[in-house]
C-alpha cells in the first residue's frame, strides 16, 4: 500500500510526506533503516501546509503537494522546525505559490536567510505563544517549544480536530514502511536526538497536558492515535531522566577478547541471581545504540581496557556521548583491564563524576590481562553491590 494511503489523518487533513527507504545514516551519524519525512496539508477556506521535507526527497514531496492540491492554492506554509530535513522545500514552495505566507516563530524568521538565498521576510508571519490562525473551520494554535531540540521550534495544535503537530517531538527512526513495531525506533531516536533537553521536553509535556489531543502528528515516524497515552508516558519517563526498565546494561570495549570474556562470564553470574542483563560490544555496535540502552536501564557496568595511557577509544566515545546527552540518575559499576599501568578505571570515573547524580559502586574491579580466581571475591562483591 502506498504511504499516502497508509497514513490516515482525516477527511480534511492529509499526509503528504515521503519515505526515504534508502537512508542508512541519519544526520551523518545515526544508523537507521530509512526515515520518513512527514508533512501534512489542511484543507479549509484557506489551505495550510505543515512543514516540508529533506532535499533527498524534495521532488517526490512536490509531486505529492501538486497531486493533493490540484488547482487549489495554499495560503500558508507552517514552519515548525528549521532543520534542513524539514525545510528544504521552503524556497521551492514559495516560488511555486507566490501568494504563500510563511508562518513560524520569530527565530524561524531569523534562520530562513541562513539557509536560502532569499530571506522571504516580506512573506513571513511571526507568531508567538498562544497566537491563533483561522483557516475557516480549522484553527491553528501555536505553542512554543524552544530547544526541543532547536531554539526556534514550535508545535501546532489544530483545535477542531484536536491534532497536535508535534515537530520532532514523538519522532521515530526508520521508514514508515518498516514501522510496525515502532517503540524501539522511538527510544533510539529520543535519546540520541532530543534526550539532552529533558527539561524542555517536560515543559512541552506540561503544555500538552492542557490540550485534548486525539492525534499526534510528528515530523518523523508514525502518526499516533490510539497509543497517545503510551507515548506520552514514555516521553515523561525519558525526559525525567528516569530508567525505563530494571536491569543491568554492560557495555564493554575489549581489545583482544579478554575483557569481553570476563564481562560475559560476569553477566552469567548476574543472570543466575535473577538479573536482567544486556551486554554490548562497543567495538561492534554503533555508539548511538549504547547511548539508548544506557538511558533505558536503571544500572550499568562499564568494562574497558587501558590504551596508550588512556581509555580505549570505543568506551571513551560512549562516555563522551553520555556526558553531552546529559546522562544522570544511575548506578554504575566499573571493570578495568590493563596488562601494565591500568588507567581505564580512573578515566571512566572522571567522566562519571562530571555527570549528575551518578552512584559509582565499590569495588572497582581491576584486571591484569585476564580474569583469575583471585578476582572472584571482587566480582562477588560487585554483584552484591549492584543486585536488587
């Protein structure tokens, strides 16, 4: 079934977005099985287009617009977020429809000239918190959402059909064609794209709680109807920096396999006392996957080697990403390995101590090349310290 037929909003609100099934790396860093660039059109006495799409799919998008409109002319282009994957069509739509008015926050108006040769200031309408725009029977209520996850972001609530056009909030990785089971793609997206800005997401959720929302229409991923309470609950948990589930995430960075062997052995010992344990080889998995798992679980054990008098780079990369994503409120154990002059534990502690509300467990285990029977007492002590 064609994507335009699959995504149903209502008789007067149509989906005109596109699937990018060939995209393997989003924002040049996040692995994904494609992505959707969502756009919507509201038909009324005046017609409004909600956002555009990435340059990669601009021709398909413009064809969708033409097919949807026929001989009709749009009055407004609502610009909720200025990232290029949602705004590459601004200039083309403005040129196609000379009477089109561009609508966005004041910061959006400032950003438009940064991306296009024309500044379109003579065709731009700045809106602020609580401003409304009547299309006829539909009324758009603009709600500012700065730093979710850019400063110019706003979301739009359509009052008659109770639709929240939510910009990047509630977005999801993967093409819509693949998104039958979307929650894993949603958490991967949230923690890597939006996750740093928990306080700002909380502010948006508070505003949204005052609205009667029947449809959530994000800029990536599926449209939400029956599952709105579920996704809002998830966002509330995630943006509060609370764990999504109980368990121990054990990312490891092993050079020759001895650290890996020690981690997998310890994982079995933890599972034997009833713990849910997820291990991940940081030399094999993308760091964004590890970031997601670290945020999802309530506890974590880091295991890595020393390397050139520093921390082995795959673990350093994970901790760097966790720090800049505002990782907090977790309990963490540490295992280091060094054949001589081990330094990995010290470096891992330095990262963790720079984060908010991180409990570092004793003992910190220090291996010399391989796990030996002499290390068993320390592993037993760490197991007791982290086990719930």
